[in-house]
C-alpha cells in the first residue's frame, strides 16, 4: 500500500449564492474554478496499487448532497471513473469509484475532507 496521506482536503472561498444553488445541483461544485480535479486525481492515483494502463480519472459527478444549516456541516459523494489503456495489447478498462466527503461551510469558506481506499484486490 502507498504511504501517502490517506486524507484529502479541499478549501476555498465560495459565494453564498452559488452554495445555495448546490442544494439543487451539487455538480456545480465540480465546475467551480477552485475545485481542482487535477490535484484530486493526483491524490487518488497516489493510493492506487496497480498503475498499469496509465490510469486516468474522468467523469466526475456528485450526489448525496446533505447540509445541516445549524451545524454548518454536510456530506456529499463524488463519483469518478478510473480509465486505463493497455497499449501493448490494445485493451481498455474502466471501473467506477467514489469518495465520501464531509464538509463545513461558514462565512463563505468551504472546506471538504475525504479519505480514499483502493478497493482493488491483489492476486
């Protein structure tokens, strides 16, 4: 298993109007300039045991958005695809995975934290 940090944190300023739009369309967060899918992909790829086929993360989407306005905390699930292309055999593979984030939002500060576990079973 890779010895990198198991936790990934995303922090940025988020306008109240956009935050309230996330209640009906949480996928707007993925398109926010500060939601860095490249850095997130790097974090996940650092935890994948098998890097054969040059894995690439695509198809990010969110669901299970929950927010408690009293505690200013919530949760969401971020789904993604791990695509691989094995050039020598001209084969492709894809599997889906997800991260469960816990977040806080107060004073226009958004902070979300998730842990990643590679579910791949080694032979």
